[in-house]
RNA sequence: CGGGGUGUAGCGCAGCUUGGUUAGCGCGCCUGCUUUGGGAGCAGGAGGCCGGGAGUUCGAAUCUCCCCACCCCGACCA
């Protein structure tokens, strides 16, 4: 039994000044966590209990799915990460340390290499597969900017699993097994979530989905369709391509003088202001223009390559989407020196006339999927002060391909073909599952023998759950104006017993008896037995701490013929008076239903 | 890493512009008395290297420079 009279806890009346997001504010105010380092938190007793509940649920669901728990050090040597290339790939985001002999170590941000090596160490036959292992570990990432309390720390607890299969079909099965386990897990955590298709990013690999808790303070933007179950991280949104348009009857492209129009806005104003350039039926808009942006791509092997991207002029290039589209290459802005090296590019007036591997610049030219054959554009004519009107894709220029780099907007059509508008929302990534493939197995030389005795390289999946982040996300999703409001399985206790009566009154003894009976029945009790604390403080603290059921032993006891206690549901605020004689049974029932 | 803001008691803040008592206020904490159904009252207390360092000055919380930390926006981000 937790007793507030001696529990290591101090609730704060005021919000801490350094906490902005609600979960962070309340977790500190209610005495769950304290900031201890930049991006690092200490757990206080009720916070740690709550954390352990989340961790336990994660563990139970992993075990129920047949995955086996292992545990690695957080302090790892350099070599395996050197072999996989991630010692350098991870860059500034990894904490590096050296030992007394000057050997390099890292504080692990994730453990693909160690799992792969452990399997390599012990297994050598296809008969040993499939295999799924997991651990629950503290991870370290030297985030440029930790924020939002537990939601984005530099030290956090993550459950990471890895599957090993002999072939694609096996990987697919392992992936599905994890996906289903995650669905059960997040359902049980009482956390709203959406599953969105995602990009696998720096981890490499193919199929990838994220579990996002839709929370306003989340850092990930995703879209979902009202009409179907399509949902995707904004980086992974697929742009539906319109049907091609026949060229017949399209007017020829004509080059015009358009002085001082280096931007889309100035160009649109210019063509609308000159009668001979006007659209026959309406005003031109930015969507009629084709904006061509040149970037420099740096490949992992150190080479660089320019890339031109054509997007409708009413949309910007979304750097995140572009990065996801060109990964593992990294895009960077085209510098003045780069322009100097490509004299065919007229800055501000770049058009398809010079772009493409077969044209003057020789620069690879990828366009937005909306730029289909037969679409007609106002775009740069490749000399300063000139644009071309009516340049038709497929007739007047031929891009090298398409690219998903244009920004996604609320209301964009769903890629399922229905054209239903997409909604945009923010979320916190609480889980990520993806098919890694053979990247790490190959890098670390993991092979097993197949039926014919030949070595084959297993294919892997990687699956993560942010355990400490989940706790914050649950807090975020459930809190209200009065404080935290935990789902029962997560809460540090089932019942918060408040003694609300004069010192020396009958309430104290009745509450002690009630609490003891509940404990004996396996109900977790937090008893506010503090002396000299006014009822108002007790009620406020109970609501702040957020235990799901609050039992108030107070004035109801005064009725000698029918003494009662009050049972309040933290979430709904509903209160019922319960006869003292039935209180224990009533509360046990409440906690079990 | 770029822009903006903030560091004064456990928490929330004032004081700084214009340098000069013993650095204040509310909450919390300690002692005593009263109070006990919605963050109680009175009285008395404890608690500060004013983020750190260097400087200017007879004198620095206050002015100058450097550093550090935290918050917000952006960049970055399993």
C-alpha cells in the first residue's frame, strides 16, 4: 500500500516554468518525474510504478506473441557499427565515449548489429529460423534539441525486436506477427493510434509502417482519408497521377519576354497583367506554372550529383519528402558555385528546355506525378527574363521520371482513386515496424545453411516501441484540466483513498480498514493518510495524480444508521455514495470491470 | 546549427532600465495554536555563491565580455 504520509512525493501547485507540453507539465507537477539532465529524467516512486506498468504490458504482449527477451549492454564497442557503416552514418546523433586505453565506444541508439551478431554467434542452420528476439533497453541519442519532456529525450527506454527469416515469405509472416502484437499491445495500453505507411529512412529496408498516437504536440505529420483506411506519414504520401491528356488542339508553346519575374508570384502577376499573355478564360494561377528547383545530391560513396525537380508552382518542395525520396543520398541547396559550373542554368528562369539527361545541362530531371503527359505549363525559358507559355509535357519536354517531393496539403486527393480529400494531423511515433532485409546480415556476415548445405543470408525485420514515450503519450491522450487520468492498467494504483474528516474522527479508522481489505483482495491502494492536510488539498492532489478510482471516506460516515463513502470515477467525474458495509466489494468490482 | 526568450530559496515570480541598507513576495518546508468537503487562519522560524567565469567600479543581482543551462520557432530526428 502506498501511503501519502511517507511516499516520496511532492506535488507542485504551480506549473514548472520549463515545461510546455501538458504531459510534461503534469508529470512533473504530480510528482512522477524530475528533470535530471538535458533530455534526461529521474523517475519518482509513482512515476516508476507507472513506467513499470507500461513496460510490463509491452513485455507480456511480446512474450504472448512468442518472442524471446534478451538484454544487451547499452555501452557498445565501435567495431560492429564500423562494419555496418553506422559508426559514421549515425553522425552527431550518437553519443561516443572512449575508454582509458583510448578505444572507441558508443552509447547505443539502437541494436541491430548486436542482435545480428548474437544470432550469428549461436545459430547456423535454417532449421533454427524463424526467430524473433527483443529487449527493453535504455537508448541514447544525442538529439540536437530534446523537448517535450519524455516525448523526446536523449535517453529513453525502447523495446526493440528483430526477426530473422530464411526468405521473403518468412519475413512477411514475422512482420505480420509483430504488427498484430503491436495492435494488441497498443489497444491494451489504452492509447489511440493510427497505423500509417512510412519510409524506412536511415535504417534501410522496404515495407515500413508507423504507429502514431494522434496528439497535437506530436512531431510527425500524417494524412488520413475519411473515405477509406488510407493513412500515411507525410513523407510517404503517394500522389495520384491524373490521366494523360491528348495533345490534339493544344496551342503551341510560345516564348515571351517576362522581365523581372524571377519568382512564381511575380511571374503570375506579370502574365495576368499583360492582355496578350492572359489565359483565354480566367486568371493564371501559380498552379499553372512549373517550378524547377535544382538541388545537389550527395551520395553515401562521397560523390555528388545535381538533380532538378519540377513541381507545380503553387507548391514548395518539401525537404523531408525529398530526402525520403532520394535516400540514402542527401540533398543540399544548389550553391552559387554550382550554378557557375552549369552555365546553361538561368537562375530564376530554369525550364525543361535544358533539364534532363539528354539536354544541355545533362542534369537528371524528375517531376511531380501531377506533371503527366499533355499537361500544359508556364515555365522558365532558360534565359533571364523569358518564360514559355503552353509548354506541354510529353510533347515539348520529356522528364527523366517522377519524384514525390512536392509538399502535401490538406484536401489533396486520396491515392486510392476515389479522390476523397486527405486530412492532415499531428502524431507521436510510438511504434515502428519495418522489413530491414539483409543489410545487417550481409554487413556482419550472418549466414545459415539451407537444406542443401549452402550458406544463405537471413532477412531481418526490425520493430520498435518507445516505452517511456508511450507513457508520455498515454498521459497526453488521457489528461484533463484537473490533472493526469490514467487507464487502470497503467495507473500507479487502482484506488486513491482520501480521508476527509476531522482528526480523531471515525474516517481514519474506516479508511484504514477499507484500504487493508482492498489490498488483501489484490487491489492496489494509494491512501492519503497525511495529517493536518485540508480536504481541498487532498481532492486536488487525487485528481492531479490521476488514479482512476477515488474513494472518499468523509462526511458520509456521519449518518449513523447508514454510513457511506463516496466513490468517484476520475475520468467521468461521476460520484456514487456506497454504504460502508458494501464499500470493499463495490470497489473490488469497480476495479475488475 | 540559425533566430527569439529566460536563468534570483524546493516551486512560481518581483528587483536589473538609472550600480549603493541585511536581496524581496506568494506557495511549499519547520515550531506552536486554531481549522477540516474543494489548494485554510494567526504567530514565530529555517532556507540564497542572484546559472558560472572574467572584467569595469570605492562598491555589481543590476554595467561589459565569454561560457553554460533551460524554453519557443526553424534545421535535424528509430
